[in-house]
C-alpha cells in the first residue's frame, strides 16, 4: 500500500463533495422550545399535540450550529475520500484489485478521519459487508425507517440531542447506489469473478450485494459533543446555512 497523501486527499475531496448537495432549507424554529401559544394564534378548542419522540432538535445557538457544521464536515470528508479512492482504484486496475484496495483502506481511512477531525464518524448500512460498519442505534433507527424507499427520498439529517452529559451534534448523510457501485454491490451473479473471490474470502457474511441503482445503500454518520475541545466552525467551504 502506498502512503496516503492524506492532506491532499482531504482538500481535493472536500472540493469535490462540498458543492454536490443543494443547500438545505434554513433551520426551522427550535422545535423543543417550551410551547408558548400566543393568545391571538392559539386554537382554543385544539388539545396540545402529544409530544412525539424526535431523534433531536435543530441547533439553537452559534456553538451548536458550528458543532453541526464541523460534524457534517467530517462525514463529508470520509464519504469523499472513500469514493475517490474507489474510483481511483477502479480506474487503475481490475475490479478485483479495486475490491482489495477498498477492503484494505476503508477502515484505515475511517480511523484517520476520526483522528484528524475529533469527530466520531462512520459509514453504515442495514446490509453490511463489514460488521465493523454496524450503525450505532440512532443511525440504525434512521436506516430502518428509510431503507425501503429510494435514496432520493432520504434527506440529510442534522440534529442536536440533549444528553445528560451535554448537547451532542449528530449528522446523517444518505448514500445512494450509483452505477459504479454495482461492480461490488450489484447482484452477486453479475459480479466479476475476481471481485467475488475477494468478497468471499474477506467478508464471509457479506450482505451488501443485490443492490440496484437508486437504492439507499446506507449512510454516512457523524457525532460530536457540542462543547468538544476540537476545531469547530465552517470547514471545506460548507456554509453555515448547510447546518439547517
Ligand atoms: C471495488 C469494489 C467496491 C466498489 C466499486 C464500491 N464498494 Fe462499497 N464496499 C466495498 C468493500 C470491500 C466494502 C467493505 C469496506 C470495509 O471493510 O469497511 C464496502 C463497504 C461499503 C459501505 C459500508 C457498509 C458495509 O456494508 O460495510 C458502504 C455504505 C458502501 N460500500 C457504499 C458504496 C457505494 C455507495 C459505492 C458506489 C459509489 C461503493 N460502495 C462502491 C467495495 C466496493
């Protein structure tokens, strides 16, 4: 394995991914604010809505918004780097060697992004290839709610969760299946025999085949304490609006 031009990869992939997603609608009014219906607008007859369990609330302070942006930046870095490396490997050699490269690099790169950003970050799915990519419970819930719909129906999520130990920023970015992905995640009998060989030997319980273009393959997730002592603020051209 050659040494990774990590900083260069970060900069490049950030540039590639930063402009891919449309900016989202601005944050809605803080949903968990104490309900204070004004006398003019309150519907006197309507009973108050029962509190629905929500996975989180919108960021309410500058510190929370900055934490969400930094958290999302880490998820995008990981996604961009992994995709770039797969594309590079697919161009450089046979699908079989690309599959080996991917298998060798994915965990290592995930660890490096965690280290560089100070954000817990990962790539998860309900149909795992590597059991090490198992989602944390909050990501698992989101994946199960969305897995049967096309990837295009899933939106990025950005939440603040009020933990007893302090507020936590959480981000989920849906990952859709593109034509390129089918070479290693398409129907098993359509895979190149070399790829199948690599998958069979490295991932005996692989559940990540049989996908079609447009399926939701999984999600990038990231999580960080709002008050964490790590670099916060806009990274890689992500605009504060992106934190909505
Ligand atoms: C060259 C083969 C190859 C291609 C092409 C490929 N992948 Fe993968 N994919 C892998 C391997 C190998 C792993 C397991 C990596 C690991 O050990 O963490 C993996 C894991 C994943 C995971 C993590 C969840 C899990 O099942 O372990 C996601 C999500 C994923 N791939 C999405 C994609 C998407 C989206 C594309 C297309 C943009 C793609 N992959 C293209 C080989 C490939």
